[in-house]
């Protein structure tokens, strides 16, 4: 019973070490001073806002190009496009 208990304990501690190693991946990549943390968070949020703005601008360009293609096909070439 003592050998199986020791083996079980080794498995539990190995599992705990593995869980801690995985949990450390979610922590900060580098240690920064506490006064610098708000600037890093603000930079991340600003990056997300800029990326979202670029995605919305790309969507606007796509819609504009599709509208121009529709108007060109409709008025110049006389092709009627109907949905439904």
C-alpha cells in the first residue's frame, strides 16, 4: 500500500507541476513596473480600436466597390440583377 500511495503522490505532484506550467503561459510575458501597466493596457485597447476601424473601412470599400459594379452593369451594360 505504501508503494502505491507513493506512486499516486508522484503522479499528483507531476500533474500539479504540469498544471502550474500551463497556467504560467497565461501570465504576463515580461515583468513590468506597476506604473507602466495602464500604459500597456491602453496601448492594447488602442490597437484593437485601430484594427476595428481598419476592418470597418475595408467593409466600406467593399460595399462601395460592389455598388459601383452594380451601377456599371445596370446602366452601362444593361444587365439586370435580381435577388429572389
